[in-house]
C-alpha cells in the first residue's frame, strides 16, 4: 500500500483436532481469501496445522509426519502470493520436538521460529511434549535448501524498507522476558504472535491490555492470532480472540467464539518515526546475533480502509473526552498555581475578550485560585474595547468575569491607539497589519502595566494552534508572563470550555460559556459590519480542524506533507474538497516555517499533551529554516 501502510490479517481456521488434511484445506482457503482482500501479513494460530489440543498425540510419528507434509502443501499453495505468512505446527529437529511458527512466502519457506517460553502450569502441559527454543539460530535442510531455525530471525521486506517482522508464540508474550522485546530492539517493526489462549472469565480484557501495551512498549505493530472453535473442549474452550495493535493503539479486535478473520492496516512509517524520536530505543551491547531473511511484496494500490481520526487531539468517546478535559484543566491550573507560589504575586492579570482562548485562561486562573485558597477577586480581568469590539463579545467578557467572581477592569484603548497612529504617521482608515497589530500591542502594554501596578503577573491566553500558524502579534498577544494555553490546540480549547459549561453546576455561567462557544473565532481588530464580527480567523488562515490535523501528524510523527495530505483526504472525505485540503496544507507549511521566530521566544507554559511547540521542550527549530523541501513535496503531487 501507499505511504508505508501494510495490511495484516489474523485468522483462525475451524480445525479438526489431529486432522491435518482438513486443517490444511481450511488454512489454504482462508489464506487465499485474505490475500485477495489485500492482506500481506497473514498470521494463523499456534499449532493450527494439527490443533493445539492434541495432547499425547504430539508424540505420534504419524501425526508429526503428516504435519510436515501439510506444511509442504500450504507453502506450495502460496505460490504466486507475495507477502509474509505464518502458520503453527509441531516439528522435530535433531531429535527434539518443537512448537514452531513457520514463516513462508510465494511458495518458499523462509524460516522456522520455535517457541521460547514453554508453559507447564495450571491447564498447560507443553513441557511434556515440546523443547524450549535454542538460544542461537541454526540452519536446517528443507527440500534441499538451508532454512534458519531459531528465535532470532527477522523477515525483511525488499519492497518496503523498515518493514521487519519477527515471530513469537503465545506464552512468549506473557513471560517476563518476552522474545518480542529483543526482536523490536533489533529492528522488528511488526511482531506476530501465533497463540492458543484458552478462554476463562476475565482473561479477555487482560489479554487485550497485554498485547496493546506490548505494542506500545516496543513501538511496533503487533498481530495476535489465537486458536478458536474446533480445538478440543475436553477441558478448555478457545475463543479465536484476534488482536491487531499499533504502538499502544488497538486497531482491530475479533469477536470471540466466531472464528472470524480481522484485518488491520499497520503504518510502518509511523513506527519508524516514533523510534527515531525516542533516544532510549536502542540495542543492548550484549545482544544476540540475528539472521535476516528477505522476501518480496509487490506495490498494492488499494484504498486505505483504516479509520483516520479527523480530530486526533480530541477523544471520540464522551467518557474519555471528559476525563481528558478534567486532566488538562488540572495540569494547566497546577502549572499556574506553582508559578503564583514561586513569584508571590498578588494578582493575575488576564486580557478578557469574550473569545474562547481568554475564556479558558480565566477558567484556569479561577481553578488555580481555588487550589491555593485565594479569593477569585485577585484575578484582574481586563476588557479593552477598540475598533473591532462587538457588543456580543464585550457583554460575554463582562458577564463571565462577574459570574466567576473575578474583578473586572475596563480600559478603552481607542484613544491611545489613535494617538499612536498620529505619532507614527499612520492613517487610521488604512486597515492594514499596522492597524491591527498596534491594537494588540497596546493591549499587551496595558496588561503588563496593570500587572506592575497590582504586583501581579500577566496570564497568556494564546493557544498552540495560533502559535503553530504564527497567528499572534509579535510582542503583542504573543507575550505574557505565563501562557496557560500554550500547548492546547484550538480544537481542544472548544471542548475544554464546553466541559466546564456542562459540569460547573451554574446555569447562568453555563449559558454564558455556551454563547461564547457559539461566537465565531476572531481577533476583532477590524471594525464590525452592522454590529457583527467582520474578521473571522478561519476565513483568513483556514479551518482550525484542518490545521490541528496537519500539526499533529507533522510534529507527533514527522510525516512528510504528501502523506499528511493523503491521510487528510481520508479523514475529511465528504467534508472538504481535495483542493481545499491541499490549499490550507500549503498555508500551514508556509506559515509554520515562516513564523518560527515567534515560537523561539515563547513565555513559559505547561505541556499538556504529546505535541507542544515550546523551544525549551518539543520544538527546538531554527527560526530561519527553509520550507522549500516541504512545499516542493506538495507542488509535485500528482
């Protein structure tokens, strides 16, 4: 697939215990069906060729011979099918019996991976039959060819650099020293697990968390295929619980007791980028040697079916979203609380406009005061009407301040700005950047001076989306003494305010917040038309939901802009035309690079999420870096 995606499948044939002929046909049938649907990494369960529950039959010569013949047949059936397939069987090697995952592709056996951790407790008696994997790999003869046998095998895709796959078997992932750990440290970006995990009450959720968290720890894709219906139910029941995870995220999960096949598209570039960022992801000095086995996978041009969240900063589920909002508000408030304690300031000065960002800053300041046991009247909310202020935003700013118990101060700056225009020789009827920025800088001067008067600090209101775009007046609203919103994206600001409105328990306050949420985002620096806001930010720089999407994938994973465009088309299908997505992506890239100088001298502020633009933390970027590579990438799109 395009842009580093590969489609994986976890499958559970409905087997018959010890009936290798039946099982072979089922495996081949499912293999062909999944391959035709675009899957190129296919994982079958542990010992699926014979069945996991054979017991003493594993010691029967006939079963072992038929299992090996079955693998010949399955591999032969894969001729003409590129990709990488895994099936489990018992295999005798040099006089010992092993529980093995056979990796094969296009009619060729690539490697045999024996199980490392052999369970022999509770309902498991594998040590009765199977030997533990040898510590070092060797080569065995298979139809006249030398095939690696051992755990330290990486299957490398020739056509997709970075797609390195390793295998482990069932108990291996449950053990304290899972083989997958060293596989990942040696470069495996995908780990597959052939499993036969029986079902007992409570095990499903533990298994899900185990696999998901393991994929996060190892920064890898993890494909877990477990035995299902058909295994013996003499003492156990198997549910066919398949899981496909990526870097801590559950992509796909099967319904238990259905023997269904599940598909998931793994983003290999995402894993590579994440490992590149994490400096502690490193191979230990005493690491064992690995053998790498190549295989082919032809380019496959099929539509991406993976769900791409158009709001990556905002959890989709209401319960998770509310939990996230409460957590972020507390992080913001605790950050400001520490700064108040350290500076012994007597007041918090906030420029309140009736817009979303200043509203959130005021809510955070209120919570900080509550945490410190301070009266909220130490908050000085300053409204500074000028040429673009509308009645609606002015009224909301005043009513919000009063309802929260803060002290309202009004400073009309029209006269001061007019005098400033006269001093610098600027025509106030020319509504250019000077006209706009003069108002923003005057407001910041007022706030700073009031903070000096009252022994306080200026609390910044600008959010991360504005900082990413440079949508702030340098040394104007760009500057403060502590920026509580500096790492909160605009799409999340809206949800934080709504969460406060829904949970504050104050009907009047809630109504004010809801009206603020309903007000168009605007700096209100240009005169209104017929009393209505004339300057709408998103008309000028583009929709914030698009810019936040671009920001997330560019900074969080380092994706190239053409891949971001590809993902955005998937996420916003039916909402924006492709040309519109591309237009605003170019705007984002251009502004992101050109406006770095504003981020290079940001005030302090708390990091609340995995993406931030502080020059002291996540974004140490030169202010004069060129955007040509990124813009050329978009210009060359077909």
